[in-house]
């Protein structure tokens, strides 16, 4: 059996089992390729080069065990491999933190909100940092800035510490345990935030793969806006005069607009459309409060 045949076999198993995707892959074949290549110790981006490689019986058994674990536990593949990739950058992850998948990452890498930043932008906050991936990417994209990564969860911050150290950014990224903005010292020129925003109705119907993640990082209350209400109330006081806040809200635009009908925001285009991430200026936030 070849690597490609093993992947196709694995994809069929995943489809038959009805697993859910969305933690780095969007379909059974890509998920199967990730698991097979990782288990065999092959480069994740080199399928074409290794597709005809023969797989030994022992390797087939190892792969089968991994697929069984994926199906029986319904854990996202990233929790099984202990690695997730965001914009081509590898990050350690385990069950203590949500699997990184923020659309803010692509905006960072593509300059999607550079228009609103000043040339002297120097201090960035990644609020709800989770495993620290956005803090790391921000430090990579803006090599002159310092970054604070803040999270309520000490477990998530322990994972973030692994990633900050992994990428050699301990001198530029400070990690802070706090509830919202309570213990971070501004003023910040840019705040990034991928908060818990899933409304209670959606939380109740999430696939098992999402339920395997920390609920603290997902659940946003009845309309998904609980954390965001507090954030938007308090943010202006932590921002420099021309600062901006980039906020991810997933599929909750309707609830966001109902909660903040007078707030002027800019919706940013991502690969998922223009409803996932918004930008708001300090002046707009000050007017809201």
C-alpha cells in the first residue's frame, strides 16, 4: 500500500464515522493526509513527493491506531498531533487551549489592517491569547513592537509560553493572566482579540470536536456578546489616541449589530467573507461609552 492509498483509505473511514472538521482542515481527505503524513514522520506539505512511497505493515498499524483515536475520541487532529499550523507557522497545542484558527492571522500576514496603523505603532495586545499564536504572529509581522498576550486561563498561558519560547520571542512577548483588560497596562496601539463569542444556542449543538476544546474559550453567553460588551466598554481607556481594536466574532454579526447598533465599525475581508472580523477605532469606542 502507498501513502496515497493509505490516505484515501483513512478519508473513507473518517467519512463513514461522520467526524467534523474545522480545526485546520475542511474535509476528510485533508484531515486524513495530515494524520498519515504526521504519523509517518513525513513533511506535511510534500504529499506529491511521497504519495507513491510504500508503507510497511507496521506503519499501517500505527496509522490505523491514530485514526481509531481520532474517531473514538472525536478530538481535533491537532490535539492528537500536538501541533497546529497557522499561516504556515507551526504551533504547539494541547487540550489546555483552543486549537488556533483565527482569521485575524491571515489579516496580520496579508496586511489587512495596516492602513489603520501608525508608523510608530509599538505596543500590541493579544487579548484572549489562548496558545499564543496571534501574539507570536504579531511579533513576527511587526519586528519593532512589543506584545502582551493576555488570557484568563493559566492552562492556556502555559501553552502560550511553550510557543513564545519555541519561536524565540520571550524578550518581546509578555504573558499576563487576567480577566479581560483588568491587569494589562496600556496604552496599546493595536488590540487583537479572538474572544469567546459562541451564543448559547450554538454552543448546545456544537460537534464533539468543538466540545473537546475549553468551553471558556468558546462560550459567549446567550447572544455571544457577554465578553465583548465588557471589552468594548473598557477598551478605550487602554488605547493610545489613534489605536484600533481588531475583533473576531465568527458568525455572530447579527448579534453584534443588535448589541451595538450605534457603534461605527469597519468589516474586514477574510477568506470567509466580510462578516467574521471587524475593526473599530478608539474614537468610536470612546463615543460608545
